[in-house]
C-alpha cells in the first residue's frame, strides 16, 4: 500500500511539475491549454509567476513527500489542490457547467485525496519548541 501510494505521489508530482515548467517556458501555449490567454508582457509574467508557482509547489511537495516518505509536505499540496477544486465548484454553481468541466475537478479531487491519504499514512516530523 505504501509503495503504491508513494509511487502515485511521485508520478502525480512529476505531472504537476511538468505543467508548471510548461507555464515557465512557454506561457502562451500552456495558458491556451487552460483557456487563459496572456495580455501582453504583464499577462505573460502573471502566467509564468502564478501558474508556475501553483503547479511546481503543489507537485514539488508531492514529490518531496513521496520520495522522503514524509506526510508534512503533502498537506501543502492538499491545500492547494483542494482550494482549486473549491474554486471550480463555485464556478460550476455560479456560471454552470462547460464541456469537460469534470476533468480538472477529477484531477484536483484525486490529487487532494492522494495527498491527504499520504499525509495520514506517512510519518510526520515532530516539532519541538525552541528554548
């Protein structure tokens, strides 16, 4: 079970880091895949900064947690992907569904569940108070 879980965390993390790298290297193309079109230099900078940060941190924490078999970093990934899922759910309620709206929600829900499961199964670092 732990081997499968850590493999899922690692592979999922690589998937998200690759998406983040796409935003860093070619924001216009990566943005088009997400139906986000940059408006000038500021738009490119926003896609490079914000989307790269979201996917690289989320995926990086999955890789870190899976590789080191630690549950702590997985809480960061779970928070990011759960927040994204909630944002999509709110949009679904307010704006209604669109073609393929279920796919990103499924990916975010699966990532959240895998990260929360990993956080529960894998050990956490004990924090001690500083004297």
